[in-house]
C-alpha cells in the first residue's frame, strides 16, 4: 500500500471516532482504472437521452434520501442538520438541471464557413476524470463536478476528504442505485501517492480539485507535468460591501447569516465585510448583538440561535490561533472567539474589527465563524480594499442605489459579482474564481465546457 491515508469519521460535536475505513491497495487502484476504462467505452456510447434519464434518477434519489444524507453530513463534519438537508436537496436541483438542459448544452453548434461544406462544433466526452473533493460540502461539491460530466459521457473517480468516508460511500451507493453502469462512478479511498499516480496515468484525462491553495498548487503541477486539464476551486476572501442601506438591521442580518452559514466554513463566504463610515458603528453593534445571541448546541438539534462545532478539532485550533494572532497584531475582538476545551470542536462565533493591512488576518482566509468588519470613507476606498487580496472568488455590493452598487461590482476582481444579494447560487449560475481562488467554472452552461472535446466536424461539398 502506498502511504495509505486514514479515512475515518470523527464526530466533531463529541470528538469521538464513529467509523474507520482502510485505504485501497495499489492493485485495487489498478482494478479501479481498468473498470473506469471499460465503463467509459460503454457510457460514451450511451445516447445522451439515456444518460439524462439516469441523471434524473440521481436527482430523485438525492431528494428522496435527503434526510439520511443530512444525518451523515451532520455527524461527519458538524453541519447544522437543516443546512445538511438543504445541501442534499440542492444536489437534486443540480442533477435535475443538467438532465433537462444537458442535451441542449451539448448539442452540435453549426458555424458559418467560407468554403463549401457543413461545419459543426461538437461537445464530446474526453474520458476518465478524477475529482478531489473537500469536507465542507460533502455532497454539493461532488454534484457540481459529477452532474455535467456524467451528462457529457465522461466517467468519474472520486477521492473524497479523509474525514467524510460515509458521505463518500453514500454517494457511491446512490449512483449505483440510480442505474449508472459499472465503472462510470467509483469512490476511491486513495493516498496522496496514489492520487499522483492516477493523475499521471494515461487512462485519466483530467482532474478537478476543490480545496486549499496548497493542494491546488500541487495538483496543478502534477496535472501540468502530465499535460492534463485541471479545474481548481480554491480559497476565497470575498468582500461584502455595504455603501448604504434603508434598513440596517436587515442588511446586517444578511451579512451575518451569510458569514455564519456552514459555521463559516465556505470558500465563498463573505470573509471581509466593508462598511461605509456613516453606518459603520451601528453596523458593528448589530453584528455583535446577533453574535451574542448564539449558544453552542448539537448540530443535529435544529435549535434556533445556536452554533455547532467546526469540522474538526484541528480546524478549530487553527482558527483560534489565527484570531489570537490578529488581536496581538492590533485587531479588536468584540465578542466570541472562545475555543472549547475539547475533544469536541466548538469555537464561538467572533466579531473582529481594526484588522490592519499587512497583518496575517488581513491576508489570510479565516475559514470559520469569524466576522471581520472594515470601515471605509468612500466608494473608491471600498473598491480598493475589496480588490486588495490575493483571492478572487466572489463579492457583493449593497446600496439603495443599484447603479452605484453596480459601478463597483463591475470592477471587482472576482469570478462572481453580485449586487444587492450576498451571491447568486443556483444550478444555472456558474461558480468559480480568479487569481489564487483558482480557475475553471462549475455549474450552469459553463459547467459543461471544461472537460469536453470541442471537436470540429467538417463535411466538404454542397449541403443537402
């Protein structure tokens, strides 16, 4: 076995190990690749209408099994149960979107020619793909990768986070029950060495990773050295700019709920809230008031005004160190920021202000329930601060004057820009970033334009 990783479920609400799984041997990885190659030969030859029927089955199973899947996600990574259920239901929407729209999105596109003949651009599969997925959205991240590629006729190997093996196995079972042929979707409990070997294998044509900058850089280097296509969705430090508001409490609530969703563990969370000086003090006070209402609770309890654990004790300890460092460097901690004694992974939601340029908290991604608020004196200062980051995933601008907000939103260096909404997250809206937030797009029409052979077919002579 090649430096096997330990796949296990540790309930972050208790710190107790629930289940453990062995990694695959090198021989088993070879068997996986053989099945994938055979599965591709069958799946690519399957009419897209039949693929759509099976993808519809996947959507229905995500919807029907939402409660069971939610319980798994809540136990494995601490997501509040209602949010876990919503995630599974969102997966159903994603698969349903591609089942309905996929045949049209993949249809031949005629192009005008200056020579006699018929020319079309075809959207064809490219083969076996590897997906490397994170723990924070154990179902949704897989759906974004899997749905468009299954519709195209690609086949998938899925390496999930080591902390979410039960979610990984539940997806594998769901895919089988939906009617996918053998080898078309395979979960793999692989090691880092095995992942490198898989990317380099000539039977594999591309890799998609959602994760950290460090992981993205390593995977991109391996893919590049093997001339393989890669899609990367990495970290973010999204700005949430508030220029003015007719209802401060409502706007603050939107900013607060967006930041606290998934216990702050979302790549496109509004990690920097940038507020006009005229309303800054009242805005911060409202954020502190909302944060003080929260109490720790079991994430399965679905109690209002509570917060659950972070995904792991290690994640909570890392965030605790970041917040303490921020305070040492001059930031003001208004509330929260308390780490539980352990072994559970609770970290009380915090509000930080006075984070200065050049400090670690200014540059780093705080991946947890930490609300950071900045004060600006003008629209120009708000824009400059918003773009003063190595990340470029998403961003939003809020104002009673939509044109004023749009003027700034148009200039954000991000992959997703929104006006008077925290974001636009639906199956038909493309997702992805620029700069150190990665490259490539998932969801929407663009989700079918990544791992695809845009083949030209030209037939000379007069058309019939």
